[in-house]
């Protein structure tokens, strides 16, 4: 059974947040030291996460499951969850991945590989220690760099770095970040700065993917890669390198027409779009905790997807959304 919306977009990618807690305070995500407002009892249990993943994989044929946060590895015993979800792969083939800030991986990278995690994406916006402190609020750059190198050593393939570029802060490091990725034969993706609640978004610090591409083009020989897999990033091959450059143009050139993803927040609410209002969220956790059977849960998920808009709101509307915090949604 395929999961489609009213525009016949087939959905096959689930991003599920397992915590809204994070040990960093990144400018574009959680710039002030906002504490989690979600009660611990409301956070999805490992059993509930496993149940939802099974529904999306077994019933809807999803091909990719991404664990997000907050910082997912801030949650206790996360390797046990990885093992449980990985066991599902013995019946159904799908990619199990995670996005992380890399600060808490130092002693568990090899264990994650053994548990069955297929791939890791790292958030890394600067290679400068002082800038890292300015962006995240903490002196943790060396931990992130060590974790990336450990992930390579552990045998993780197709590692990606996600970099949010902000004018006047790290736009002078675009080429340095590309070279960092090239030296490690990994992919780097540049993400446009997006407005969310409490991240003090200002248009004057926004830098578009087009401008980022122009900066790279002046120094490196790159060619576009045709993409037919519904990827949201536009990828470019670097001459004489196995590394790729990706551009995610969420604001300047949205990719809504080929969106194939669904998000579930750490407290069990389904979001059909990163920028969908709270009024369109459906609380799957409440249904599960009221003993709703899988057949009914499947109907609820299908119905929730039918209200998905063709594209996200305009920039002005996005900026006015309330309680639309990136760290709560899971990116």
C-alpha cells in the first residue's frame, strides 16, 4: 500500500524525532536556552516508536527512516532503539539513518554501526573554534570533528555534512567546508537559513543557494548531477573528487512538488510539512495510548496526509507561525 496525498505524491521517507532535548543552542534552531516543554511521559517510548516504524515500513513500504531530535543521541539507551529498529530490516529492506550534532558520539560510533545504523548526517557549520562557540553556545568543535573521523573509521558510508550558512557569520567558510569534505571523501550540503519561532531570523543575513553556488563555482570545477530519486538537494559533482556538494533551497526555490517525507515529533504528532501549523498536526501518541489498533492508526495517518498542502506557506506566513521550533519538529 502506497501512502499518497491528494496531489498524488508518494511518501516513502519518515523522519521521527526521539527527543526535543539538545545539548547545543544553535542560532538557527534553539538560540536561547529554551528548556524542553514536553513532559517526559509524553515523549514516545521505544515501543511506540517501533510500532510506528513498523506501520510505515510494513504497511506503506517506506524506504528510509531517519532518527532526529533535538539531539537524538542525548536520549538514554538510544543504541537499544537502533537495534530494535534495525531488526525490522530483517523482514523489510529500508535505510535506517540519523542526524546528529556529533558532540555525543565519541564513544558509541562503532557500537552504532554494529547495532545496524546505516548512515549518519552531521550538522557542522564552521571549522573555526570561536565561531562554533558563537553559533552553538558551546566549545564542542573538536568533539564533532573527532566523531566524523570515527564514523569514517567505523565504516559508515555516504556520510553527509549539513551546513547552515548565515551571512556575516560563516559565509566566508563555504570553500573551507567543501575542502574539509573533499579531504574525507564525504558529501557536504549547504542549507538555507530558515525562519522558525525564536531563531531571530533576519532577511539581511539570508544567503541563497544560488549565491553559495556562485562562490563555489569561482574556485572549483563542478557539474550538476541529474537526480531522479526525489532528493530535495540539488547535487553537484566535484572534478577529480568522489565528494559531492548539495544545495537545499528551502526558501529561495522550494522543492515541495517532489516532497516524499513525513515527520513525527518526539511527543508523537504527525507533521506533513516542516512549516505546517499546529492546527494540522495529528497526535498519534494519544491514539496509541487509547488502545487504537493498527488498522485504525493506518486510517488516521492516511487521513492526516490528505490535508497536506501542495507547498509550504510564503516567507511572511512562515515567520508568523507560532510554536514552530526546529528542535521540537526534528528538522
